[in-house]
């Protein structure tokens, strides 16, 4: 009887996935963004800063070098939960402190563990915002 129960539990996610591939995983459709807005905090000096990075671009904050590898957001609700893949290095030792996905809505879920610095994702750059920024730069010239 116990073996039958275990077999049913193991087969259930496969059956649910066949009827709806997103049901078992809770996966949503995501759209890739060209950039992301990040916020930095130096806990020692209380200095904060915001920066917008393009995919592949890096920024230096204190002794950290942060590179944006990717940013994506739910297609149906662009203003909601952005997630960015970051690589964070310690500048002087060039050691990798963090590499992974950070969620804008839950920064503590996957966070940089550093005694002095905090980094978190604010949002992805949406296509409309990127177009507006390019237009305002053209008008300023």
C-alpha cells in the first residue's frame, strides 16, 4: 500500500505537467529586457546610489563591481516582479561574491551576503522607457 502511495505521488507532477506545462512549475512567460535599475547601499557610510545598467554593462560601487547579465519581467505584467541575473565581484581580490538571480519583489530571497554592501534590483528597463530616454537625449543635442 505504501509503495502505491509513493508511486502515485511521483506520477502526479508528471500528469499535471502533461495537461498544463506551467501548472506544476508555476512558470510564467517572461520578456527579456535590455537593462535594469539597481540600488546600492554602503552600510558603513550609509551612502546609497541608483544605477541603470544595460545587459553586459558593469558598475563600480565602493569595492564592488556589479555586472548585469540579464533582466526579465512577466510579459503580462511588466510593472510586477522583475528578476535580474547579476555577477558581483570584490574589486581588490577579484573574487566572485555573488552570481545568480535577484528578484525585485523579494530581495532577501537571493541576496548578496556582504558585511558592508547591499545590492538589490529595482526593476527592468521597459522598452517604452528606453525609447523615451533615447528621444530626450536626441532632443538635448
